[in-house]
């Protein structure tokens, strides 16, 4: 997938009220914390963390007591203002910021969070280059990404929205009265591997599938979805709906 000429996606949270859902965001924060604790152990408690795409700050506020410092950035100024007004802690900061041009020095952070963000930026390759730049050597990026072949698109909950050509997706949204323009650009599994090629990939997806209770991730597989997810992993991992990877920064 080549570079995109799309502009920035502003006011995302205003159009997606789930970004203000304490319950849903806190569950994601808990899973993220447990995965990072498994990877970093006691180092997480003193880690400097950057959340790229912090939105309303609910996840950041939940994680802040478990890390050394946490800085959240987002291009969505209204969501950042909500985060600043709603969540205060001595080690917590929110800024309006461009994920493709992070206003931080090189090697500033032990951990970078990048969860469901790549499809929202004009150039995901610049995003990942910036994440690599601001990570300390040996640092890690928590990377959660949805596959383009996910049968139900995660933002609009519409079948095949991310699979069909973008021009059709625009029409699809208009016909259903859900919007005039489909902004997001999802990648396939192979394209995602190319996107993060500068990192050492540790795939946590299978660990979560094998023991969702360990990561308090049962919410990801309601009903009989866990059995279906495990089946997909065995027969067509390239088509799995989404992945959780730890991306370790190593010397080039």
C-alpha cells in the first residue's frame, strides 16, 4: 500500500461516541497493561510512555498509575480538551499533536502505544518512522491493528466496508446515511508486516487467544466467537480480524 494524499482526520471522537465510553476504554486499558506487564515486568512502573492517538484520554488515565509518566497526543483538539479537563494526575499530560511529526526528542520513551491508529493517519509509514525515532533503544511499541479483511468494519460496524474499493465505501456510507466519506484505510496482514518491518515483531495475538482470562480480554470474544477466532488462526491467519503485536526497537 503506497503513501496517501489524504488530509488529517479531525474531530473523530465527536462522530464516534464510543470514544467517551468509560467501560469499553477501561477494558482496553486493562488488557494493554497486562500485556505490557508481561513483557516488561517491573520496568513498566518506571517507564515513560507515549500514547499516539489518545483521543479522550480514558485509557491514559487508567494506565497512568501503573507507569512512570504518560503523555497522550492526538490531532483531535476537542478530544484532547476533554482529556485535559477530565483526567489529571502528576505523571499524566495531554497535548494536541501530529502522530506523523511527533514533537518529542529522539529516544524519549520506553513504551509507545499505537492502538487502532494507523488507518486514521494520512501516511502510516511516517507514523511508524516517528514511533521508532522517539523510542529508546530496546523500547517497545504496543501495536493493535485491524486487518482489512475483517468482515465487519470496526468503526461503522458495517459488513465488508473496509474490503470493498474505497469509492464503493463512500457510496455505501451515503446510502445508509452514515456519512459522506469513508476516511479509514486498512491494510492486509502482509501489508501490516511491511509497515512495521523496522521492528522486531512479537505476536501477542495467539497468547490472548489461548488464554483471554489472563489478559482480561474475554470481551474480545463474546458468545462463541472465541472458538471461531481460534479456527481462523489455524486455517487462515492472514484473514484474522486483527492483531496485537509488540514491536521492539532494535539496532538497524
